[in-house]
C-alpha cells in the first residue's frame, strides 16, 4: 500500500486544494474528489485534536503575552516574535495534523446538494 499525504484523496491520491482544507474546512464538510468522484470528508478525530491543540496554543501565547505585560517588558520587543511563532505553529499543525478521509455515504448530503435531513415518511 502506497502512503499518501494527509491532504490527498485516500483512494486515488489527487491533492485536495488549499481552498478546501483552509478556507472551507468545516467539520461537517463533504465533497467529491475531482479525479475519482469518491465522497470525502475531514477526519473527525484529527480535526478535534487540531482544535484542542490550537486552543492550547492560543492560551499559551496569551499567557506569555500577559506575563510580559505584567513584568513591564515593552510590547515592541515580544509582539512580533510571538505572532511569528504562533503563525508557524498554526501552519505546522494544519499541514501535519489534519487528514482527508473517505466519507460514509449514509451521512452525506441530500441528492440536491442541500444539507437538509431526508424525509423518510
């Protein structure tokens, strides 16, 4: 079995665009692979760990900023390095912590493309 990157279709290996996994990366998002037509989604467990890690990263950055403010260190000295470190950590977590998986068709959207529940009556 050939290993595939996290942001590729697990069936055919076609890469998922940056717009999908960065700007339209909702936890409930379902879409079809442009190459093979397989229904795809984001891995829920990895997405949950991603959210928890980003919350922890934000709280750490906030704590460091608060500590520097309390100690009286000038914000001009620590603001830019803190934002740069937070940005690099964010990109690293998005790049390595997120994964595309094959979606279960039972939980996919309706045939017309809406997210409304089906009427079984």
